[in-house]
């Protein structure tokens, strides 16, 4: 079951250097060139190039990057991007590699609900802030619960669309743990529609991705949705 319920261009800045202009399109996009698998390639720009790209954007916005209040902004932005997009440097399946089989026959679902996350819209590079609910039905082994939250963090710390992130989290858990089923529901508020465009604050987008027993068994799916407080919204 995959549910989705919605909750002017300017010219080149005068005074921008040729170096600044040449790298704006690559370095500022997360200060990295991203491969198809979601990993940083060896063509990643240098920190100096990324900072120069920020200076170009400051000029494009109409301000002076050399004034006192903005002199350190390029460095601050690049350091922020290292944190915002740290998920590109991590492997979520590696996080799930250590499992535990001494579970005394436990075979009911394991659910983490209300995990807060911060991500960034790949279309406008503005925040997506929300909560995620992750559940799985073990198949003779479990994983430390903090690892589920770490998988969410790794995928959220990349440029994303919520639909893709929901499926990536579920599919990764399914591949790594090979459980009887996986369920992921994400609720996010997108600043690309709350602070620009249609300006509709307070609207949440809800996405879900169900695998195995959660997709095939209505009772299992309903139990999960009830646990996360969405039983009456199925």
C-alpha cells in the first residue's frame, strides 16, 4: 500500500568572477557531485570552490559578500552543508549489519514511532521537517532499535523527495534484515510550499511504503497503523 495524502529567474550577477560563475551549478548543490547510487563521486568540488559558489549566490541575491556580516557566511554555509548532507558519506545497510538472534522466539512486530527528522527538498533545497514511523516483522533476528533511527537519518541527510525517501528506508531494511515485512510511514511539512509558492503552512504530506506481511495482510497493516495512531486514517 502506497498512500500519498497532501497534508523569477534572474540573470548573471554583475561583478561575479568567472570562477564563481563556473562552479555555482555544481558546488553549491550540496557541495558535491552525486552519483546515481546516492554516493559522492571523486569529482567532488573542493571546499574553496564551494565557498566561492556561496559568494556568487550572495552577489546574485543583491548583497555584498565582503561586508562584515557576510564575510564568514561562505565558510558557515559549507560547514552547515557538511552536516545537512552527511548522509551521502554513510552506508545504511552497513548500519544494519549487526543483528541479534537471541530473541526467545519473539515474532511480533517491532515499531519505532514519532522519530523526528530533518531533510531537504531536492527541488528547492529547503527543509522538510517531520516524523517517521518504522516497523518490521522479525524473521528470527532483530536489530538494535537505534539503528532504525540511524537509517532514517542517513536517508534524510540527503537531497530528497519524501516519496523516494519512504521507499528507500523500507527497501533497505527489507534487504538487510530479510524480515517477514516492513512498514514505513512518514509525515512531513515541506517548506517549499509553506514559505514560497502557494504559502500553505500547517499542511503535512503523508507517505507510506509497505512490504511483505504489511502489504499482504490487512490485519497486520491495520495493527501497525493503529500503533502509530493512524488506524482511523487507513
